C-alpha cells in the first residue's frame, strides 16, 4: 500500500513528509522535486511569506544514487520564517500570553479547531490548518509524478477561473501544458491578463479571490479504479484528495455540474472501435471516468477554491476569551492562491493515480511494473 504522512506547523522549524510503499528503481533527483515546490510558491497574488521562503527539499532516506530504494522516503522542507518565530513557536513551556490569537477568522479552522481541541490560543490550530502543509504534499506528489512519467502518463494543470474572470474556451492538453508560462498559470493569454487585473483590484480593496483549476491526465489505460465498492471508485478518491486541500470547496469530473442541466442524449460519450487501437469515445464529457473506472480517455478534473479567508478589511467575529464582538484577526496573507492550489491539486491527483496503478499492477521494482503495464496495454489495444 502506498501512503504518505506529513508533519509540521506553518511557523515551526520544518515540514516533514514520509512516503511509504513507493517501488524501487524510480529515477528521482532533488531538482525534480524542487521545481514543483518553486511552482507552488509562485503564481500571481501570493503574499509576503513567499518572499521569505525558498522551498527546497532535503532527502533523508529512501533514495540512493538517483533512484528510489523501495524503503520509506523521508523528506524535509525547512521553514525559513522559523527564525522569526522561534520564541513564539518554541516547544518549551511558557506560553506567550500577550501574543495569543483570540479573534477567530471566519472561513478558517480557528473557531471550530479551538472548540474541538480546547485551545486557549487559536494559533495552536491555525499553525497546522495553514496551507503551508501543502508544500509537503507537493514533495510527495513529485515522487508520484516521477513514477507516473515512467509509465507514460503526463499531467497538465492550468487555471480556468480567477474570481469573475473565466476562460471562455476549452483548452486542449498540449496548450494546457504551456500554462506555467503565465503568471497565473492560465493558458489563455487574454483571460490571463484579465485575471492579473482582477487580483490587483482585489488587493487594492483589501479583498481576496478564489477560482477554479483544471487537471488533465493523458496516457492512462482503461481499468484504473473499480466500480465494485464505494471506496474503490476512482472518481470518489480523486474528489476526496482534492477536497482535502485547504479552501477547495468543489470538485468536478468531466462536465460535472453542467451535465445536470443536459438531456441524456447530449450528456454521454458514444463508443467507437479501431482495430489494433481498441475502444474509444467520440467525445469526453465524462472526463475519462465511467463507473469509477478510467475509460482510456483523458482524465479531466476541476476544483473550485473559495476566496482566501484572511481579509485586510476583516469580517465580524467574537473574541474567543472575552466573548466581545470584534473584527477578525488580520495575519499577513495571500490575495489569491489559485495558481498555487493548482500545483497542489496536481500533486494530489498524481498521488491517487500512483496508488491506483500499484493496486492494479502491484510490483516492487519499476521494471516489474512497467512490464505488467505494457502487457496490459497490449491486451487493451488488441481486444
Ligand atoms: C496554496 C494555498 C495558500 C493559501 N494561503 C492562504 C493565506 O495566505 N491566507 C489565508 O487566510 N488562507 C490561505 N489559504 C486558505 C486556508 O488555508 C483555508 O481556507 C483554511 O485552512 C480553511 O480551510 P477550508 O477553507 O478548507 O475550510 C490558502 C490555501 C492554499 C491551498
Ligand atoms: C506559507 C504558505 O502559505 C500560507 C498559507 C496560509 C493559510 O492560512 O493557509 C497563510 C499564510 O501564512 P503566513 O501567515 O505565514 O503568511 C500563507 O503564506 C505556503 O503556501 O507555503
């Protein structure tokens, strides 16, 4: 079984990831992971924290000579900001009473987390609820991407909405691959410019924006996931993985919510067959998944992110200790983090797909898995 755990507070010394169950023999180098960490830090609309951090991974175990060993892979990403928080975040006794966070921010874990974990200082909740943790996920996801690339799988991730600005046309896979050149990771030039303006306007007003990103995956065989049980359906697993990203509030597969308004005759993908290539669909409204199983078409997954909840013009709240009406705490914050969230989304989708591959094909060394995958493709193409 493939799994990963992360640990680390936003302003603690570092983030830690342990990846367990990754096969041996996957080529992996630090630059490959760091490039993805840098991409997560980027994207127009980020706040001052990203000027402090320069995320770089340290590989503590599980990789030798540029290849995974099959043993647990332990990764560490240092928090540079730790130097400024040493005293406040110290594990030693002696709470800093005067520095407590007591004005819960609407839209954050501050209040429900404070109630649940019975904390006098809401910082004890927000430190771990912070999306800083997603850097650790991107590091784990990079290993999953390295694995998938060896199996001929490609991922393209792009932003399709920021606040009121939506991309008005369908972006094909190869064009989506180029989205990283845009400051908002959007492949459409005109929409990209309007997105930048929308973010600037929100910043000027002390406001924030959300949006939608899309992940396309090419090269998946039909047959990953299963219809036989609720927790084996790949659509459900992808949705869970994406929804677990802070601030993600909706996930769509294929045409998703729009399908609800269509007639059946306009909603489904007719089936065709080419000898020597196998079955195909004439359209891909299902986004590559039917019955919780990949159907051989490009996987299309979208996720909607709500606007960043920390506002420079804060919303009403109630002091956690005195119960007086106050305005919410203002922490330094991003104005828009949809491009960054898209990178995290890509990592999570890659992770779920890596799990699905291992479940279907098994194997402990990459070459063993590649052989099984190739045999399966031969079967699929020659049906
Ligand atoms: C990459 C990324 C960056 C984020 N940056 C901020 C931020 O700077 N300020 C903030 O208040 N929320 C930020 N968030 C959102 C909060 O972490 C999130 O809304 C909060 O943890 C509550 O979780 P929920 O929205 O899933 O309910 C960010 C989310 C992501 C994915
Ligand atoms: C640190 C990251 O994002 C943070 C996510 C975040 C939140 O509340 O989720 C709040 C901000 O933290 P800070 O208050 O330290 O500026 C963001 O910068 C990161 O993405 O690496």
